[in-house]
C-alpha cells in the first residue's frame, strides 16, 4: 500500500460515511494526481509538469504539492520530493528571475516566438518568460510552510540565498519599471493578452512603492502594471523571507532589506489599492497604474483578490475584503458567471461563461459559512464532466464542456477544500 492510500483514507472514509461516494473517489484521484502523473525525476531532482503542458511553472508546481505538506513530516518520500522540488525551483530563479515556466532540460522548447531579453544561456531552459510577481512568491510560500511543518532546512542553501537576493533585486528594480527595468516582452502573432504593448514594456505607470508585474497569474498581460493581489502576496512573502533570513540564514542584511521593501509595498497598497465603489463601499482594485486608473474585477487564478485570506495577506473579516468579496461574487465582476451547472469566477484566460474550480475552492477556503461551503462542495463534485477530476474552466451550463482535462493544480486545491468541507457536510439519506 502506498503512502497516498494511507493519506486519503481518513477523508474518504468520512465522505463515504456521509453518503458522498462519488466525492470520495474524486478526492482519491485528485490527491494522487500530482504524485502519480506530473512528478518526474532526473539527475537534478524533482521536476513537476503542470499536467497537459510539459513544462514546470514556479507557481503551479508549488501549489500542486501544497496539499501534501501535512504528510511531509510523516512520509519520507513526500518530504524528500518537496525538498528536491524547492531546490529545483531556486535553481530556476537563479537562472532567470523573470521567467515563469521552465523546461526540464536545455531543449529550447518554447512553442512561441518571443522577443525578450533572455541570454543564450537562459533561452534553452525557459519555456516562457512572462514576468509575474507571484512566480517569485510561491516558492517562498512553499519553503516557509515546508520548514514550519517538517523542520527541514536542507533547501535553505547558498542557492536559496542567491535566489532570495535576486528576488529582492527584481522587486526593487520593478518599483521603477519604466526607468530601471531591463525587462521587456513581446510575443509575435498573438492576441493582445499574450504580449506587452509599448515595445514590450507595458502601459505607463507611476512610482507607488508597489512592484510592477508584466503578467497576471493567468499568464495574461496586466492592463495596469501594479497587480494588487500579487503585491499583497509579495508583502506576505517578504515577511516570511525576513524570518527565514533571520532564523535560518543568520543574514541580518537580507532580513533588513526584505523588511524595508515589505514596508514600501504595504505603504503603496495602503495608498493606491483601495477605491470607493458607489454600491459596495471601499473595495480593493485588481490593478492600478498610480496614474489614477483602476481595474475592478477578479481572475480565478491565485493570487486573486478573493484568495487574499487564503494566502495569509489579509484577515477574512477585514471590512474592505468583505466588501470586495461581495462585489466579486456578483455581476459587478465581469468574469463572474451563473448558470444551470455552476456559478462563480472565471477568467479572461479561458472562454466566456467558464467557471474555474480553483476559484470555487478558494471561495470555500475563505468562507466561514457552512451553507456556502456545502453548496460549493456539491457544485464541484458535479463539475467533473464524468472524469472524477477537476479542470481549468467548466461551462456554467454544461459540465461536459471544460478546458484542460489534465490540470494538476486544480486537483490539488480541491483536496485542500475537501479536507475543510468534510467537517460540515450533512448526512445523506
């Protein structure tokens, strides 16, 4: 019997006892998805593909193993795999902190024609070079949580120190993107969401104290350069990095730099992130440019505004977050859809009228309402399209119409939500 079988048994048994037979099978398959279908090994350690794309995203690979963390201290295989993955991620950041996805080997697989500032050494290893702030946050989040769960510090090497310094350098440089950044990105013969305008530099921004992002966690281009959820995530990541630098690296300079940058980003968020809506009151914007423009919406991909408490960035009872949540889960959000099959937040990254299971899981993970949690869980169990797995986006009126049949991140976060939901599910007759 594998450790996966042992890990899923408690939740599966509770679900079956309550009459949720299908949900139990879905939990088992989703829990095993990353381990059994996306984890690869070579001489450099663990490499995690996203599923149906043979590349490793820093964001996705971190999220794909997050539901294994409670087992990492009990299962040597899981502990070793996560530690190895972290080493691989920090190697990737040292290679190029502006890249979001990497090849397993130097095979020059890109699939796109891009104009950007990569070097001859970087290009063969990079699948995609869309700069996203969250790509640098996720490995810090995983490393910190892994350390807290297991006490394992083997990942905290000189490579990590180099990666951390590069992250600080990039985030500080991108506070003044127009004046100081070497980064640009243009994709040829593509939709506008896949490239940056103005010669690859993006739309104009003013200094705010926040750090600029070219792309969202959906891999779609930002309309305005300061992505609010990603800046919240960066601030929280810097808090955790400060603690790592103090307690594990004994690097007072790195800790001080991280704390200072965090303060600047938080000041920028305090000044620019909140806008007054005529119906909902004070709410968080999704993006801003520091020049007076704000974008009111949310995207299913995490970090999102909806996910801020899940990521530890704000409290779930924060008044501005509560107002924002009500706005986002309404027609005021242009990517909120309601249909016969499901209702929730989708993304401009996928076709219109497609709700993302990831966003429904995040909605449940940030809720304290048992009725809402139960409704979301039932909805998700009926959105699999007969596959017993999660997908990227599902049509609001037809669960058999979905994108990405093999998308490990969605499977993993469903398991996180199911572990919470099982405690409030009613007994079925």
